[in-house]
C-alpha cells in the first residue's frame, strides 16, 4: 500500500522519544527550585547533558544495537542544539562554530563526570559544582543533591535490560524524592 511509504517506523522514532523524555526530565521544575540549578540557557543545557550522561552511562560497553541507539540519540541532541541556536538568531555562518563549542562542552562534561565518578563522591560533587553551579555561593549543598540524583539515576538505569532499552524505555528517578548523600 502506498500510504505505508509515508508512515514513520516506530523503531526510528525511538531516538526522538528517548531524547524528548530526557529533555522533559531535564526541564522538571524541581531542578530549578529544590536543586537550585540556574534557570538559564546554560543551566538548561547542563541539565540536558547530565541526563544524557545518566542515560549513556547504561549503554557504555553494550552491544552494537545499543551503541547505535546511543549514537542516534546523540544525533537528535545535536540536531536540537543546531535548531535552538538558529532559533536564538545565530546566523548560518556562525552555527558550525557554535556547534563545535556545544560538542566540546558535551564531551568535556561527559569525560569529567565519568572521571569524577571513578574518583568518588567528593570528586563527583566538585564536578557538579564547577559545571552546573559555577557562580553560586551555596553551591555545595545543591551539587550534593544533584550528584545524589545522578547516581540514583545511574543505578536505576542499570536495572533496565537491553531489550527494554531497544524498545525506547526511559526511566529516571523522581527528583522530588532524592535525598543528598
């Protein structure tokens, strides 16, 4: 049937579904009130990157299909960042330069979070302070709570099996119930 040619495959929608769920979670008002994340472009970017980190931490070292899904979700993220820059009025000639900064920021955060987790809770909290709360005077308390949330999210994702991930399952902790370590 010809109409079938114009229907999108639900499997192809998984990366968009996953990224949309990540962004929705990153925009949860609790992060900007209870956690004290600055409700700015930078603060929202940091929250999206943190949630991508939590999601991606489950996929590292997984099979090829999950690594491909991870890449697809990352591609949706970069497309969203490109679109957002254009909507903010960044000119066509400047977008590639700005996207390079976005990519460097993303990879820098991911690398910093991974290293900090290996170094222990104190290092992870310090990394949150530096990245998410750079100019806040009472940032340690907020960073401690956000680090606890991220670690709880990583533990939660470890309970999701590969099949559920490939079906587009998304699970994050409730930010209202997390307690600082």
